[in-house]
C-alpha cells in the first residue's frame, strides 16, 4: 500500500497527541514515519499544507521540550517562541523554524547535541518540514521586504 507523506504527517500528529506515553516515548514512536518522510520528501505530492507542516513541527517540538533537553538556552527559547506563534503567522513561524535549524548547525562539534534518538528524530523532521516550506518562506520574506520599502 502506498502511503503519502501527508498521511505520515497525520499519523505523527495522532501519535504525538495521545497521552498514554511519555513525551520521549511518543517521539520514538514516530521515528519510522519521520524517517520515511525524509526518504520520500522529494516525491511530488499534493495535499500537504503549510498549516499541517507547521502544526506537526510544533507538536513535535512541544513534546521534545517536555523531555527537558540539555540544549543551549537560546535554542530552547527559539523552540518555545516557535510553539507559541499563532497558526496564521506563517512568516513568523517559518522564521523561527529557520533560526532553530541554524542554531542546530552552529552548535559546537565538541558538544554531542544530537546524541540521542529523540534529538535526531526532532532535527530530521524539522529539516524535512523546512524542505517543504523554504520556497514559501522566501516568498513571504520578499513580500514583507517590499512592503517595508514601499
């Protein structure tokens, strides 16, 4: 049976929303879907929405913060700000998502920040979501710049 990434994102949301497991266990439970989203992210697909992508990332980041990760305070703040953006504020949410990815990249190589499966799953899903939305983000950014200079 063929499964689309849209269906995988929906399953991730359902799994992360179920309350009978710990946050870490819920994240580990979505690892297969996250891995397959990364594998099939280049397959053309209709039906994925920016709201769905941002919503899934927010759910995962919230669960991740509930595990009390040992991350730099700046990155934790970015994640909290991302979770708290309104769903209608695409530009703000995507800007924060981009900052989170950049913060992952700036981490010192001596700090084993992605040392657990949970951390790897979170980073992987954020990267996959960014892959889907980056062109939309830059369109919004250009539009905002044009409005500010007008």
